[in-house]
C-alpha cells in the first residue's frame, strides 16, 4: 500500500494542486488547461500587459482565478505547496525557487494578486487549505539546483 504523505517531488505537488482545485471550481490549474484556449475564453478580462505577462509565464504559475466583487475585477495567481500536517508543529518553511519568487513578486507590477496556498495533508487522510498573501516570510528560497545554473 502507498502513502501519499511519504511522497516527494512533483507528484505530491500535482496532487495538492488538484486538491486545491476541488475546493474552488473557479480556479484554473495552468498545467491542465491549454493556454491558448484559456486566453480565447478569458482574454477579454486582461489588460494587454497582463495578457503578455501571463502568456510568457503560463507554465510557471500553478493556478489562476478571476473574481468579480461589486463590479471590480481581481485576478489571483496561486503558488501551491503541499505539506504534511503533524501533531507537533514543524518550524521549517516550504522551499521556492528564486525564479518563482521573482515571478510572483513581479506579478504585482501588472495588477495581479499573488497568493501562497498550502495544502495540508492530515494524518487521518483529510486535508485543509490555507491561502495567504504572497510574502517572503512564508517561504525560503531554495539553493539553485544543477539544472538551474
């Protein structure tokens, strides 16, 4: 029998992204949605500079959502982290590449709202979701890997 909590790397992250999508049907997970189709449907909601930024960085963004509140448009970009939740709180922060750090911070210059999502895997098989404003205090920059150099 396999245990999701013991998984590492991209598969656990992809599963966490899908779990986040299950909690919000307006969220689009970019790796599963063709960007040309997305922009043919939703492109009318973006300014030209936002459209260029999103098209250039589509596969570096985990998820996107457009929300209208009282006639005002809000465009959220999500960086999604999947973590194990233990009875004892762990003090380490999730890792992020420097490129992702720069991308999500730069997105603000285009009027986009970056968020950090944590999908918590609980011991009993349940999960919970935390959504926070994207801020450096919530994660650490991972050292460059061999393929990043």
